[in-house]
C-alpha cells in the first residue's frame, strides 16, 4: 500500500470518529432512509453500451494530492449540466475534503442539477460512510481494493494499535480519579474527558465481530479476567482492555492495515506497559474458539481465582497465531484474507468489502469496485457487483498505462462491465479501449481542465 493511501486511510478513521460525534450512526441511518430512491447507476451504463455508445462516468473534481488545484472556476452544478449535455451516462463527485478539496455539498449540487446517477468518489472503508453516502444522495459508492489490503501474516505481530481520536495535548487526568483498571490503586489513567462521549457511542455501535467477542469477555466470565470495552486510553480508544493483565485486544477491519501511525501507538502503549493482540473481523466471526483460546493462552496459563476457563458456549477448537505472539500448540494459522484462498482474494479483507457491498445494495446503491493489479482484481471478483473498475494509475509510482486495463481483461468475465479509469486523454485512447470491448470510462482531469467540460467530453468520445 502506498504511503499516500496509508495517510488518507488514517485520516478517514479520524473523520469517521469525528462524524459519529456530530451525527451518530442511528441518526445517519434515518437520514439515509429519508432519501428518494437511488437512480439506476448500472442501468445507465448498460443502456449506453447496448446502444453501441461509450458509457462515460464524468468526474467532478476540484483538486488532487499530486496535481493540486485542477479547476479554479469550480461550480459543481454547472459542470454537471455541462456533462449531461455532452453525453455523460453518470457522474462521479469527489467528496474527500482534505486531499481532494471535495465536499458532500458538491455531490448534492451536482445531483440536483442533472438527471444522471451519481457516484460518491471517496475512500470508503466503514458502514458509517455507506449510510453517509446515501444520506447525501449518492446512487453508487466506490470500493478501492487497495484500501482493504491486509498486512503480511509474517508482519502481524503483537503490536500496539487502536483508535486514534485526538492529540497528545488533549490527554488529561480522569476527572473521576479512576486508576488503572478503575480501582484507583495504581495511579491515574490519562485520557481526554471528551473521549468518554465517543467511547459510549462506539459501545452502542459495535461491529458484529466486537459483539461476538464481548459476549465472551464481559462480566468477568472469561476465566475471571475483567475486561472493559471501548476504553479511552491516552489519545486512543481501545476495543477491549484488561488492565490487570495490561492487555489490549483490537478487532480490525481491512482499513487497519499497517500505517505510519503504528509506531506512535506502539511507543505509547509500550511506555504504559500494555501488550496488544490484534485480530481480523473474519477471524473473530469464523474462528471464535481459536481466538478465545489464543487470548487465554496469552493472558496466563493459570486463570484468576474464581475463573472457570472458556465460556462453555465457545469451548473447543484450537488457536491461531498470525500475530507472532506465543503460539498455542498444535494448530496452523488461518488465512488472513477473509476466508479466501490463493487466487480468490488472498491478502485483502474480502469479507469487509462484501459487508460494505451488501449494505450499499440494501440501501439501493450500486458499487464500483476498483483494482490496480491482478491480485486486487482477484479480490474484486469475489464481490457481486458487475462494475469492475481498473485504474491505470500505479498507486506507488503514479505512472499511467492503458496496458493495465488490457492486461487484466482476460481475467474478467463477459457478464461484468469493465470501467477503465485514468489515462484517457485523446480519442485514440478511447478507440483503443473500445477495440478491446471496453466501453465504460471514468474520466476526470482531462475534462476538468477544459473551459467547457461537456464539450470536451463530446469531442473526446465522438
């Protein structure tokens, strides 16, 4: 995963945490449900292709991290109308604020000014963002496979890491005088008081995997060890904490791939004496017994007085260790790829992508899944969506080559709609793609730099 993508995903986690404080998940669900029915994004593309025409998703984008501001005279409604006149089948609107100077309001303005279906172009990794997309009027969301890349099994160790929700300067002594473990015996735990509200919100909106694990850990039922859930610690909120054992347990989706912030978290937790076990969502849901035995083995070979070992409802099974933690004897680690095997999405959190796809479908939206190479395409093809985007831009070198699309075509079935992205700059590029039966295009920068984006679209795809 590229450094810029890591940086963007870290920002997204912060934005989601901040968004939950302003508009809680329950409220966002209501806002999404109040929207009129979504426009048929897939149908709009199919209709153009069936008519023998290019199906163009025309992008409304003000800026990018690599190019800076692309269009100074930026009026989304006018651009949307220009695109519609120029023959676009659908629109794509950047909503990322920090890196692309986008906005949800831009999407609303563009959609209100035209009759075209609209894609929310952003880095979506969490259900909250899917509800948010529908609430702002989006008809389709983008899932970028690279954003769901899992670290190598050899690199996933017992490492510190949790939800970063603030700056170190915000951490203050607890106003309640709570000590480590809440007992007031080992000194005052540091955290920002305003994180308590966010922690309560997160407890109300736990993921299925977190709920599954909490069923075993709550109320000292796990071998007598006392765990807390969604616990503020310093500038972070840890999923589960046993203060007595100085152990943190994190349950992660693919957006928690290694990032530049990991070393900072590692240092903070290490300085405070905490170890961290990290499990993927699919490990907790599909191999619950193994996860629990691994936690028990890490805590102590001898349960605390009064403990009864593993809860009976979870007893049995072995343990996996993808974390370089002390191994529990006898078993091999499961695949970290969300249940996939080589050639079927290995190396990516496919289960998380499926979860977000299913939610989008439930809300009436389409899904465009984007790949950059063969490994990502393997993961993308595990989804149900017919929209298979191929980005010709290398995320690591930023080089662009139309050969990327052409090279991946043989692995894509005829029932899918291939959407080629980036590098379409001249009519000859369009002709080359259509010669190979690629008839759907996502084009942005080449159009946004033109005085009249719609006229440039018509010229490019004439």
